[in-house]
C-alpha cells in the first residue's frame, strides 16, 4: 500500500554531484512494433532534470534510438566520471529508459541489453546513490503498450534484494502493460513522473520534490489515467535499499524560481497544461488531489484546461519569468460538458438541444421572389457526429400577367453532419434531405383555386459557429438544395416535373443540454 511507502526521515543532500544517462528508443528489435513517444519521453526527462534537478549538461547523456554497444560504452564512460567525482564528495547516478523490453532485457536498436548487465552496472557504480527508472513493457494498439510480443512484463522480482544505495522504479507490475497515449504524446507513467518533478508532487511544500513524493504522485496519476484505457489499470512498482540518508531529492523548483516561471492553480480541480495553444504539446498535469497547487515552468504562453464538476475551464495564460502567475477561473472560457461530447470526451455520451432562427432560400421554379422565414429545430450531438431536424415556414409568390399568388412553403429537413471543434469555435459538414409542402393561394380566386403540392429535396451543407457560456451557441449555415417539384404555369397547361436548384442560408441560435 502506498501509505506504507517510506524511504526514511532524512533527505539526502540536494547539492550532491549528479550524473544521468537518459535513453529513449522508439526502435527495438526487428519484430518489435515501433513506438511513437519513447524518445520524446526521454527528452522530457532530460529537460526537467537539467532545468530543475541540479544536473549539469556535461554530466548528462541523452541517447536516442541507439544500439546496445553505444549504451554499454556510455555507461562505462559515465562510471569513470562518477569515480573521478567521488574524491570530492557524494554523488548520484540516475538511469532512465523508455522503450521496448521483455522480462530479461531492454530491446534497443538491433539488439538486446540484458537486465542482469544493467543490474551489475548499478551494483558496481561508485555513486553513493543509484536511481533507475524503467518505463517499458508490452505492445498494443489505440492506447499502445510498450514492447513487441505479449509476454512477461519488465519488472524486478519482488524478492530481489537490492544493493545498498539503489532504487528501482518501474512503470508497471510484472503482469501489466506500460501504456502510451496519443493524447498525451507520451507514456502515462513518464507524463505523470515529469508532472511530479515540475512541482506537482511537493506534498510538504518545502520547494523540493523527493523520490518518495515523485513516485507516490506518479503511481496515483498513472493508476487513475490507465483505469479508463482498453488495456486496463497500470500499477507502477518500486524496489529500494537505501541506508543512512534515504530520501533522495530529485528536483528543486523553488531554488530555480528566479530563472523559471510558476503557475498557481485553484484548489479542487485537475488541470492539463499545454504549450502555446490548445493544439500544443502537453507539458504537465496537476491532479485535483494534489495538495501542491503550483508548477515550475519555462516562461511563456500556456493553454490550461481545468475540469470542474459540471464544466470545463480553458484558456491562455502567460507565465512570467521570476514570477508566480495565478490561473483565475473568471478569466477562462467556461464550457459545458455537453459540448465536450463532440471532442471525444467521456463526460456525456450525448448532448441535445433546441434551436431557432431565420432562413432564406433563393428562387425556385414557380416563384418570382426568394423565400424567407423562420424555423424551429432540434439537434443531437454524439462524439464528433450529429443529427438535426428543422421545421420552417417561408413565404414567396409569383405573377405571370394572368395570375398572381402567395406561396407558403412548409419545410421539414433532416441532416447528418460531422463536427470539428477548435477551442470555442466549430465547423460542420453534412448531408441531408426532406420535403416541402407548397400551398398556393391565388389573389384571383375566381379564376384559379388554391393548390397544394409536396416536393422532396436533397441537400449538402456546411456551417460554422461559436459556443458561448451555459451551453448557448450561434451558427451560420449555407446549403445547396435540389428540389423535385410539379410546376403548372397556368390553369390551361398541365403540370410537369421540374428540378430546381436553390441556395439556403440559415442563422441559428440554440442551447445544448
């Protein structure tokens, strides 16, 4: 149980010399399915340790899609650097790996690196503390899982006795998959671990993130996120054996506050932080359960998305270097979860609502003027798809020298459409059809009786609109219609089938529930 996790009361000195080997491999063995985000996961770890962890660039190595021989040589060279530094004080060596693996070895480009060799490197290292973080397991699709074939996951046996001064963290247990996410553009575990190092895990508010805090946050965040995936819940594991000083400080956001920026978030909500815009890369995530409500970030513009109980808050925030910027809900756009169904969210399976507005249609055969009027409608939204029905009334007329008439058109039309959401704006494209009931009322009633007819039609249309608060929205729609109707020029001539083409414009307002 997490409540029983404790690495000891006294933190290890934060100013100890630090060394790191960071490895990311999208490519594994020849029969491994390529990964998408292992390299980017490694780059994120490298960046946060360099900026907040006291790791100097000359004491760090980042390997991307390298072969086993390169890793072996890099570890050997780094051990020599650690050995030379041991003369001047305590040191720490951190090894991180994201990529393919099985129960016996890491799957690097064109070859394997045995787990036993990695363990031996840790045992023989002259560093006072060795921390190994392994984000690797099996394969998959949609939410892909790391590795190639379904086999025992990469994890140390529970009974393994680790040498003094070593800590092993793994992304999953021995029977689970380590998963990566398209939405996060990285693995669930590394995403949570990076968020922890940026300050989300600083439970005691001392300005530093200790190993215990980082693991606890990553464990809880990974478990919550993966519980909603097809592969199922993923449980990170830990194995440690530290004597003397046991709590290892990984990052110190407060110490680097003058060169960084800080965002402060309201209590009781989770937040997703993206770089620059809603389409930018995800930088970090803050859990609603985290007692720490600030993150250390590089200065610049961010897009934040907060999840309340009934609404989503999102908008841009600029983080100023050396400052602490509050994220204020009143400055963010408030979006009802009913809208999120079209963005593929799971809070609602369906959103629906009423709409009304004005419509206008160009001239059709049998009339001399455009047809204008109003409508009432009902729309249902699913994930990125929708359907609507509209009932409208418009008035037109004609005059041919012998007859003049008022023409009332009662239209019932139906449309299926696809929706693309961009922040508060949306675009629709759809196909539909329906029928018009035409009612002619002649001014020269003694010459011609009233006539009624039904004319079916098909249509293709596009719309653009904007969402406001409380589920309200407005849209502008344009459609091309093909009508099939009977036209009788006069009482002396028989009716004939006519195909009429028309353009229809619609201005609508509505509300989703």
